[in-house]
C-alpha cells in the first residue's frame, strides 16, 4: 500500500469516523456463505487472527468450497 492510500484512508477516518471504514460505498457481490458458515468463519478468525484477507479467502475456499477471487 502506498503512502497516498494510507493518507486517504486516515483522512476519511478522521473526518467521517470509524463507522465509515465498515461501509465506504463498496458494492461487492452478495455473500455466498450461509449464516452458520459465517459464524464458523468468525470463530476461526478470532482464534487464529489471520494476517491477511488472502489467508481468509484461502480458508473459505478450502473449508466451504466458495471462491471470492474467481469469476463465476
């Protein structure tokens, strides 16, 4: 991540608050995991504290056979 990106996100956080970080206008595709799968993933994340979203994506693909990186 370059320094301009960091400054942008920091500026948005300072002017709009922490709630903006959770909903910054991104309109991605719908979640393909069930509520139970999401709960299982939350537990895994809280127990392992993965260091990247890539690691989380790999876990989703391996455990639930759902890929958010490949086009359908």
